[in-house]
């Protein structure tokens, strides 16, 4: 079986690479949310590749996403969902780029361009995987809007449920993890803080209370807090905590600031935002209380409001999916990576797990390449991930 799968992967690799490059050549930046042309390309290629049950689902006007499965699948057979997002972040300033972000250039065994790692190469694997493994229980979801936390994936999952596809059991969100199996992912809290003071003429500053100075004291305290919380995962030795969860490191950063009215006015207001990455072993309420305690002490007068919240996600490490993938990786000689890892950012896996699906984040390419200039992915790693995925899928489910 091993040789058959390896041959199937090898004979499909050239097409996977070409589709990844073609997807990179069709910009799908978000903002503004220009996924349409990429979605249409995926749709037409899937048809050519023999997947005749393909739906274009449009949660927002002019922003279709693609749902596909094998033509002869029955809805109650569809058990495994592979998920990827069509959108990318914009290319940003061209200063850091040494290559055209939309050329899909190949150099030294790597594909370059916006989306090479995050995550158009993974979309290309998803497009070809049915041809390689020929399984009828796969649901492929090509979602929009991930880069701005829009509910693309969650609208797909609700839509397929309405269609009668309600027995999905395992999932893989194929974000770049350098082949590490992320059984957990961090949550996030975005908070806005408006620090108050009292305005005065700057020639008599003692008549006022400088809100910028108060904000700076609070920010200094938050920096110390950030150093403290980063040690929590190490100090947390409870056996109740899974390995994946223990790999999650809480983070806190001040990411935006604004304050002051005029050169000669002591400012009565300064606002800043906090990005707090929440580990699965923390509670959002506790985290908010900790931050409030710091602000009470240092900012004194302030208002805090929540901009957005994303929940951390963890699945049981004894899942057949995790064991199967780890075995598949070992079969192809990859044993030197943690099996249960924590994805540091938020991904659509939050929505997949919320639907009751045992789902992980896993894929080729490095998270450090995501959103970076000169984004690239190694073709060899792309091949290894395709091979491991094919091995996993060829076994998964039969052993239940
Ligand atoms: Zn991504």
C-alpha cells in the first residue's frame, strides 16, 4: 500500500505545485476580500480533477467559497473535513520583497509569493487529495474571510449541516505548522482602554492630570505582566493539562495607542489596545480581572471595553486522528517534532471544533512565513505533507 500511495503522490506532485503557483498568481487579498477569482479557479479545477459535487456558497455578495466532495458520496458517509482559507493578507509594502508577490516563482526548491505558506499550497493539496486517495468520505472546504476573522468556515459548516451532512467526525485545518500536529490553539482577547486625566494649560501642568503619563505607567506594568504570564506554561505542571495545552504560552502586547489634543494642552485622554493571547488553561474572565487589577493600580481612571474575543481550542490527544497522523509521519521518517503542539494564532479550527468535530491544525510551511515578505514554502515539505496526509486518510476510519 505504501508504494502505491507514494507513487500516487509523486505522480500528482507536479500538478499540485502548478496549482499552488496558479493560486498565488490570482490575488485574493483580504482586505478587501477579493476571493472570487481564486474560488472560481478552484471550482473549475476540481471539476477537471473529477470532483463533480462542487458547490459555490456565497455568505457575502461576490465572495464565494467552495465546498466539494466525491460525486458518489452519500451524505452520511462524509466523515472527514479538510479546511483551508482562500484569502491572504495583502502583500504590504514592497520594500521587503525581493520577488513579485504574485508570480509564484520557484527558486532553490521553494515556491514564492503571497499565500505560498498561508495557505494556497495547502489548498492545492486539498484539490488533489481525492485523486490520490480516492476516498468518498472527504468533505473539502475552501473558505473565505479567515484573515479578518470573518465567519466563512462557520457558514460552510452550518450550510452543509442544513444539506444533511451531519456526521463529520474528524477535521484538519491545513494552516502552516511545519508538520507539527497542533491539538491546541491559542485564544485571543482584544481590549480597548481609555485612560482619563484632566486637561490643563501645559504651562501650569500641575493643574491637570496627564492621561498619557498614566497610560505609560499602565503599559509598563503590562510589559512586566507579559513577562510573568509567559512562564505560566512551564510552571503549570498539573497532570490534568495535556501536552498540547502545556505548549501554549500566554502573551500580552500593547498594539495601538492614541492620545493628546494639542502641543500645549495636558491631555485628558489616552487610549490604547491590548492583544492578549489566552491559553486553554486560562479563563477569559480571570485574564480580564488580572488586567483590570493592573489598570486600577496604574491607570487609575479608565474605561475598558472588549473589541473581540476568540476562544482557545484543544482536542483530546488520544484521538485516532492524532495517533494516525503521528504514525503516518513516522512512516515517512518524520519523528523529530512534537506531536501535540499549540498553534500560537487563531485559526478557523475554532469553528470546526465548535461543531463537535475532532479537529487539528496541521500542514506544511512555517507560521513564520505567514504574512511575511518573500513568503515561501519548500516543495519537499509540501510533498511530505501530501504523503503523510494520503497515508493518514488511507487508514483513518477503517480502524474505528
Ligand atoms: Zn492562514
